[in-house]
C-alpha cells in the first residue's frame, strides 16, 4: 500500500512541472541568459547550468548536478524553460530560480527542491 501512495505522490510532483501556459514565444535578450549559472539546493548539492547560443527564443543548455549531466535544446517562454527534471526561471538580471525534482538514491523518494542560481 505504501508503494501505491509513493507512486501517486511522485506522479503529482511530476505533473506539477508539466504545466504550460498558452501564448506566443517571443525573442529574448541573449545577454540576460547566456553564461554559467551556479547554485546550491537546501541539501547542499550544487548545480550548474550553462546556457549558450541564445537565438530568438531558443537556446542550448547543459545542466550538471552530482553525477548527472543533461544537454538539451530549449524554448524560452516567459523568461523560463525546462531542462530534464528542472525548471529555470529568470527572476531578475543575474538571478534565476531553479526548481528540480530530485530522487533520493537510498530511498527512491522524490522531492521538489527550489534554489537560486547566480550568473557568473
């Protein structure tokens, strides 16, 4: 029974990140996004996000945290985008909020972690 609730809980966490708003994509200022972004989650796990080749509303992104490295082409909408299990949202110049679904390697439980990243 506990496995059932764990599965349902994980589905709700994942579904919360799959929401999208209707509307058009508009070109963004590349200087606000391009570069290296670094931060640390509440569990002291660090992460870095490299954003490059921002053209219009498209960009190439590399996400690294722990032993995980993800590469993805993204679409930027409302100053945010998704990469793998993370959402990057520009809050102001040089600062972004990063929300990530992290899975514990020891328990398998998932949690939604929120952190801030600084552009360097």
